[in-house]
């Protein structure tokens, strides 16, 4: 009787170790209540809605629906410039839960095609196809069109000085 009792006391219980080593994630509502009034991404100005510059925020508005920090599913379309090339990038949350605690690996950036048909299909598949953020599907399509038009450069027209005379 005595030896089996000593053995159970010296051996650590696996349930206790798991609960101590992995902290429980706070609820999204609680995180939003803590972060909504003051964080480093907020941009305020007069007569304008409160904006946010956080990664994973599709509209740039500081609201719980679009927040990439608090919600479990971040979604964003943006332009990334590498050298002279500009690419359209789709930002989502990493599917692995272990990456949620690592800010550098929390978000995944995926390139999006610049062809309108293929790009919109890729955005639709990312939002609605995988049931990721179906509520943002229309907004994502609109933002894709805006980002795509922003990549078009204005052609410089040089008028000939001799032709008008």
C-alpha cells in the first residue's frame, strides 16, 4: 500500500501539466472590450469614423466585425510591393492553433491572381468556399476590384509641340 502511494505522488499528473503549460485563450468579446478604445493600430481624426491599421482588417474600420486581432478569423486584401513589382496579397489566420500564440506566424499571406476572373474566383473560394468568412465575401470582391484598379498606372501622354500649328 505504501509503495504504490509514493509512486503516484512522485509521478506528475498529465492533466495538471497540460493545464499549466497551455494557457486558456481569452474569449474574442473580452479581447475586443479591452482593445477597442486604445491600441497601437487605431487612427482617429475629426469628423471621421475611427479607423484601424491592423493586419487582417478588410475595411480598415475599428470594429469587432472587421478586426484581425480579436476575432478568430482575420481576412484582408492588400498590395505588397517587392522591388518594382506590386502584388495583391490575401491575408488570413493560420489554421494551426499552435501559431495563434506566435505573432510572426499568426497570419498567412497568399498571392492573388491579377486576372479579374481568376482573382475573384480565388477570393470567393477563400471566403465562401471554405466557409471562412462568408459575411465578407461581397466586401472582399469590391476591395479586390479597387486594389486592382489602384495598380493601374496612368499613361503619360506627351503632346507634340509641332502638331498643333
